[in-house]
């Protein structure tokens, strides 16, 4: 029995989506399910939308165990669900005007008989084949694990051969399905699940070169079998899972790589307006809310490229206004950019320039005397600063963001803080906008060229990050 525990958290409600007629569909639909052991209770028609599941309709299972769902407007194609009162469910393909099934609880896949629906006859035959294949695989793997001594190796090899035979049988089965039923949506789904077939590593090829080949090949061919123009994929988890894997598993964690990969996915989705309207917000929100340092660059890139440019035509003015404001506050302090110059007065009313800091690395911190968290972090930073001794490697440029200069100077004197202390109570330098200061403390790390190398970090991370930057610099010199 297939059971999705997440369904226990779902509120059962009717979700109304715009229903788009796919080519050749009649003007109605009918889904009829006969249960052998259920009667006189409700069941539900659900559907997949991306990786989420929703309930669309409710029907009564009558005295004969039959539940019927029908409507005068065709259902969009995709993967749908029949859900029982106990939240057990099974999936089927909705791509025809009439689907008649007979089934029973206990093992929906094994017990389901397709009466009307050529697509689902193929679908359930495949599910049963794969279930049997999986059962055999588990038994063989269990037998392999039972052999533990070196003397058992001769007994293990035939079992491994059987595993390979199961893989081959599965591949042949899928190939025959694609050959015999090329026009089924289910076959499209299977093809979408396929990944690029890569060449083997050549003897003369180093691991690094082969790894680069694999990365580039996957980047260019991962979506070869995905039809972004087919909006039926929106009502399956396949497209979203494919995109998530591409961005999370097959793309370097560098912001530039992610920007390139994200734009590639989004551009492909523009093959269909509805797919585009689904994919763009999904990818955008993934990085708009990211907690990983440096990924705000992806947010800025996608916002400017698709939203602020007007390509995302559905975005309203209020949303765009907030997005523009956020982009303005972020785009000057992205990692890798030159830190905006700051020239402020120190405690003796002398102007001190951030760019004139001579150390290899500069810790730029924005803080306030009245900030509770600053009262914890500033002593930590002082302890670190004092322990360094020589500040040619790491020095501190500390910006007081408040306006009580008397209290600021008193705090510095009482705590014997000897790094560069500056303040700009009237914000003449526009530091709040340039460095996106809306809370304190905020810490940046700059290199000797005053390029931003890290931002919004904790004091405990400073040494770790600086050491990593030093190691990277040494590697780049080799």
C-alpha cells in the first residue's frame, strides 16, 4: 500500500486552477474507480502540481464500491491521485477523457486493473514490472550481504551477474515501451527521467580533465529529453525534481555558475508561458531566500534580468518596487566587488579612508553602542584583535552607526579599543545604503585590493575565512 504521510498535514480543499484544453481533447471528463473492499464513504481526486499534492474534488463510493468524478471542462494532463478516507492513495495518468479503474487497498499497484485508458494500461504494467524487478533486486542484495568471508567471493559473482541482468532487462523494457508507445505522455515522463549518456574515461585522460568533461556535458545535455513546451509536466513532480537536481547537484556552488545555470533553466521554460510563470518564481525564490553567503548575487542577477526588465509581465508594481529597493541595497556590496569607499571621522575628528587601510585583510564592522548583540560580539573581536599582535595581516575598520558620539567615545576609551574607529552620525557617506545596514553588527572581510571576500559573518568565522583566502592565494600562485 502506498501511503504519503505528508498528506496528513494537507487541508482538504478544492483548488481551482485555470484549466487549459490540450489538443484533441473532448469537452468533458469522467474518472470511475471501483473498489473491492470500500463502500459508502468518501474518496478524493487529487493531483500533483510540481512537488506538491492538492485535492481537487470529492466523490462518494456507493454501495457497489464505485466512485465517479466527472466534469464538463477537460482536466489538464498530468499525474493525478485517488485518495481514500484513510489518506492512502495511488497515482494514475490523466491524459484521456475517460479513465475507468478497478482496484483494492493493500497494494494498489498490484490490485489495479485498467478497464478504460490505454495510457494507464501501459503505466500500471510498467509499475508492476518495476515492483517485481525491485523485489528481486532486494532479495539478491540480501543474499550478497549474507556472504562475509573471502571464500564466499565465488558465490557472490553469480548474484552480481543477476543484478546486471535485472538492469539490462529494465532498460530493454523501457526501450520497447518508447518504441511501441511513442505518443503517450507517460513515455515522455520516462524519457525526462533519463540522464545524459557519457563516454568512459580515456586512459590518457586525467581525473580533473574527465571531471571537467562530465560537468560540461551534463550542463549542456541534462535537459535534452525535457519538453519545456508541454505544460502537462507542471502537474507532475518530474520537472521540478529535474531542475532541483540540476541546480543543487550538478552545478558548482559558485554564484557565477549558479547564475549561468539558473538562466539556462529559465530560458528553456520560456517555451511555454505557463511553464515560464511556474519555473521563474521557483528558481528566483530559491535564491531570494537563500542563507548561503554570496547567493544574493544570484537574486540581483535574476531580479534585473527577468523582473525589473519587464520580462516577468505578471509581476505587480508593488512587488517590483520592493524588489528594486532590495536590488539597490545589495548590488554595491556583492562578494567580489570593490568595497565602496568610506571616509569618516575618527575619535579625534580626523578623516580616515577605508581604502587607505594597509593590512592584507580588513575587517569592516558596523556596530552600535546600544546594540545588545554588539555588546557580545565587540569583546570577542577585541580579544581576537589583541591576540593577533601584528596587524599587517588583519586590521579592523569599525563604523559606529549611532549618533551619540559622547557615549561612543566613552565606550572605546573604557574598553581600550585601539583599532580604527570612525563614525558618520548623519550618514553623509550613505554607508547604510552602500553596505545594506539595517541591523548590527554586520561584518565584512576585504582583501588588500579592498575587494569584498565575505559578508555578514560572525566574529568566530574571521580567522577561518582569512586562512581559507590565504590558502587560495597560494594555490593560485602555483
